[in-house]
């Protein structure tokens, strides 16, 4: 399921700006991509800067932390917004979160990935995970330049973005050493994951049907369903995780988080699970939204305990 052109190229980062802490937009594939449907249009579709429904040019948006720290202390997080694999809520589950992480001294990267719903059948299931893997490779490859500890690079995902984050956590490598692309030789394993009301499974009865149809289609094979049911894919090298969910979430059932937590626990991987009685779904940072508004503080304390931040 390779979708990257297998040719030797000079890997270049395309930056739109990176001055005084402003964001930089970095293309994931300066060499171009093969697997495409909407990409033939060569345009992105953006609704007022809040939501993307089509992505022609996958990128990471870099928000560097301006807090002075030694390189060994500097943590980075790849943020993956939700949207049911049909859209990307790039504001409240992306840019807003990057700014919150910056306040903690963490450099943040918002992933604008290709959206499976708009891709052709032959590419649909591949593109999002390929984009997340490439994003992680770029961050780690450039860790020294961006003053990031290459062993403190995590992933944070909301809803379907949580599925992609858990997919990256369970489907990763230490680099494809035989690749003709230098960037592909860099490992794409996250060092930790933060999963907020995540989709995790593609299996009944706990599956989020919208995400399933967008990612694997209406009649996926059993092999495809199991591959993307990430509670079934946890292994000894799956990174530690904290999971946040609400018991009254009727969009993505809390069993998604519970079963992933239990899989981590069964493999003796450090994990934390926090379930609120209410809160529903899609609350982002949950400012002024009842008890669930405390999740960013709980997440911050978890990162302190794991020595990811001070």
C-alpha cells in the first residue's frame, strides 16, 4: 500500500513563514504524491479557516514554543484534528490546541492530512496514515534544527483524529532503510499519545459508522477492519497514552477508549484513562464546559509525571 513516488530526490521543506514564533506551513510531499482523487484539482477547500473538507496539499503547520529550554527538555506534539475522516476541524481541534501546548513550552505541529472520504477507492484507506507517518518523520528528521528532543515527540488526536493518532501509535516503523527517499529512512513511532474522545475500533458494536465508511468503505474486508481496529493492534512497542472521554458521548462510544486502555494495560504499557459522566463529543479544549473542562490540566499533569514537561 505504498503511495509515495519511489525516486531519489533532494528533500526540501517548504516554509511559508517562521518568524518570531509565527506558524510555518511545511509541505509533506515536495516530491509529489501518486495516490489521489481530489488532489487532481490542486486546490484546498477551506471554510473560513475553521474546517477543511478537501485537502489537495497535505502539510504540517508548525507552531514553535518560545519558552527558553534546553534541547533535552523540549517536547513536540503532532496534533490531528477530527472530522470523521470526512473533514478536518482545523481550528478548535488544531490551531487552538497548538497555542495551548505552546503555553506549556511544547512545540506543536497541526496535521492537515488528505481526507479519505474524498479519495478514490484504491487510495482511501492509505492516505491519512501515510500523511501522519510522513509528518512524524519530518519532525524527527528536523529535531536538531527545531531544537526538539527526538525522543520526546508525541501525537495528540481528537475523534477520528484520535483514530489516526492511535493508528500511528500501532502502525509505525523505525525507518524504511531501503527507501530511495532519505526522509523515509527516519522512524515514525510517536513517543507518547494523547487521545481525546477517540475513534479506535472499526468493529461492531462500538464503531463510529461515519469514520468507518469514510476510511474503509461500506463493505471492507475482515482483514481491513482488523488492521484499523487499533485495540487489536497494540504491541509491546506501542507508546504510552492518556485517554480522555465522556460517558455520555453518543457519537463515539466510550468503549473505544476503554478497550484501547485495556489493550495497553494487557501489554504492560503505561496508560491513563479519564472518563467524565457528561461532556458529550467534540468539545476541543472544553473551555467553560462543565467538569470536562479540566482535561487539559489533567493532561498537563500526566506529561509532567512522564517528564515530558516541567
